[in-house]
């Protein structure tokens, strides 16, 4: 939440609150606290692991979005070039097949193996 004080977002405020808390407790013993701050913060292993998984998932999603955006742009360019240069006229079904095949090839994590059809498709 944006209204909550956090160590990462408000380190000075957290340090000031920590100083106040510690001073209140130690004042009873006649001690004065000059400074108090957190110099090291570690999460429990299971929390750290969950946070890392979340970061990795977000990175994977962002990378996939970039790949898909790039692939869609490349497919769009390819179809426009084929049409404008009158290399081939594609009906709706063939256009959809070409889009599907190109997106599979461009978005795949592994290299693809081309298949050449020696017979007629239609």
C-alpha cells in the first residue's frame, strides 16, 4: 500500500521510529540512544524463495510479451510485403495458416525444423 511506511520506501522514518522505541525502553535504565538503524535485513528462506519465484515469473512474462509483440510486428510486415509486392495473394484461410505458422516459429523457445510439402494443399 502506498500509505504504509516500509523499510525500502521510508528508511529514515523507520530509523526514527526504531530510535524512539528503543529509547523509550532503555530510558528506564538511564541509557540514552544516539542512533538506531537497521543495517541488515534478511527474509526467511521460504519467503525469499517465494519472492524470487515471483520476480522470475514477472521477468518471464515481460520477456514473452516482448517476443510476442516483435513476432506480431514481423508477421504483419511479412504479410504487407507479400501483398504490396504482389508476390502471392492469400485468401483468409491461407492467411490465417501463415500467421499461425509464423507466430509458432517466431515465438518458439527452440529452433524449428522446416517441412516442405511436395504435394498440393488444395
